[in-house]
């Protein structure tokens, strides 16, 4: 589990970083909103939970929370010295999952983190996924849109259906026969083997950094294709 910690007080940040690592978490530590925004943009898909100080020298935890929620459905806990209802309610209204008021005991914070992660994992396990993330690719199934590095990628209907098949079978090897069968079931149109080859090629051209050396839609020689681990 990896936690993004944003805290401008370096003494507090250092203590939290140490305690989180002792409890088995990986950490990404930032002291300024500018650095945090860069980390969110580049690493949010690998982050499991965010800890944001509300008051930062060059911004606020509110704007960081808003940025996170726009990019990915990751849990956010606010660290705040402002123990008043208005700030707490504002944070929760913006999508924060919990808050803790300074000064706090580290064991209480760790307990809150575990509680939020349990709640979050339970919700995502029981609800159909509306956001699917594969490396730098994000699929919003409610909108029927696909993004690469936060920029929308325009797919045809059949390309999108093929990508969804892969996305719903992360880490599984799918044979060409299985793909053809699923496309037929979903699209209701005849798709032959040559057409499948063309559509996989087109998907790679739109999604891969290097389509000739695909990292997302991998060919498993003699077996089929696999997306993810």
C-alpha cells in the first residue's frame, strides 16, 4: 500500500513518514502544494490513499483533494489544525473520506487509515467499477470515455468494446477465439479473425506509447493476449 503524504511541517512529515513505513506502507512525501500536484498527476494511479494537510504555504488540501477526485477514485484523509465544523464539512463535501485534528496520536491516525481503506475496498468490491485504470489508461464506463495521460482518446464503438473486454479480464490470457466470441456477443455483428487483428492494431496505436513494442495489450505467443498482471 502506498500513501501520498502532503505536510508542510517537515518535523511532523518526517515523524509520520517513519511511522507509516514502520506500519508497512510505502510513502510519497511532499511539503508543498506544487510538488503534490506533480505527484498526483504522475503517480495517482499507484497511490492507495492520500493524507493532506489542509493549510499549505502555496495552496490547500482542498484543491489537492479536488485534483485527486477528478483523476481517480482514491480515498483522502485531511490533517487539520482547524477544529471547526465549517472546515470539516467543507472537506467532506469535496469528497474527503475522513479527517483528523492535530495534535493526534499516531496510533489513532493509523487506525483511521486502516478503517478508510477497509471501507473503500469493501465498496469497490461490491459495486460495479465505473473507473478502470490500466497503466496510464483510464476508462470511465459511465461516460463511455477513455483517457490516456488524462487526455481523451477517441475510440470507435468496436474498439471501445474490445478494450472493455480486456479491462474486465485484467491479468488473464484471452485467446483470439474468446475475444471473437465476446465481441460477437456484445456487438451483435460478425467479426472475423482478420478484423480482430486490425482492431487490436488500432487500439495499440491509440493507447500504447510504442505500438510496435506494446506494454498494455501484450501478445502471449501461441496463446493470445493479456492486459495487466
